[in-house]
C-alpha cells in the first residue's frame, strides 16, 4: 500500500515547502513519495491542473494512504475538494490530516461512521472556501482604505527575475539558485521563461 504526502504553497513570498517536507518526514513518508506543488493557488488552480497532484492521483489509483497538512492543501473550492475527496475514497484511499489526526477512510463500510465522515467532510470543504473568500475580502478592503488615504503603492516585487535567469544562464544548478535567492522551483522557471521571452522579442 502506498503512503504519500501532498503539500501545496500558493506563493513564494513568506512561504516555504520546507515545513511540509518536514511534516512528511514526521509521518514516515519518504521524500520520493512526497509531492508538493509550489506557487500554486488552491482556489484558482484545480487539483487536476497541478503537476504534482496528478502524480498523487495516479499513484493512489489502487488505494493507499494520503497525508496532508489540512484539506485546503488539496483545494479551497467546495465542489472541487468534495468531489476530489469522494473520488479518492471510492478507490479505498485513506486521507489523513496531520494537523489534528483527522481521517477520512474510503475503506469504511459502516453506514453510521460513513455518514459522520461525509458530514465532517462537507463542513471542512465549505470552511476552506469561506476562509479563502473572507481573507480576500479583508485584503481588498484594506487596499481600498489605503488607496483612499493615498498610501497604497502596490505590492513590491521582492524577487529579481533577471538575476535569477542570469544565474541559471551562467550554469548554476537550479537547486543552488533556489537556495541563494530563497525562491521555489516554479519561481526559477518563471524567471527563465520571462528572460527567454524578452530575448525573443528583442
């Protein structure tokens, strides 16, 4: 039976996959069985459109155990998360939330415990989307207040794409670039693509 870990971070600013790799190790999941999508929104990018999640679903097609920090790592949309979880459980997958040990076992056959499981799942799916929308609403409200006061200048870009792309062009390994600039693999990829596009249009 496969034991996998799935993680996701939505941005590179102030977030790191290191804590999720550490969480996977704590659960006894090998790094080769740990899949993390970096720089990916849980609301705007569906699980099926994420490279690492696709590997998770493929490897769990015959059942297994999936560890996640919290269900919102899979999706922050009610319908997406609910349908994805039901699909996994229909294959006999057991999903474990490492934050509090809560489990959703697809192998459960007791109608009463299945009903309780599904009720909790529906609530958590709804909570994930509501939390995201509330955060966005509060952020937008703060921006509007700052704009009205003439204090909003937009989000400062903390990553120099040109420097990152140049480091790669000079032969530096991606892993070394990621460590030097404190960015994710997806951030390096974006910098390289931007540099290539700029060179082609020059």
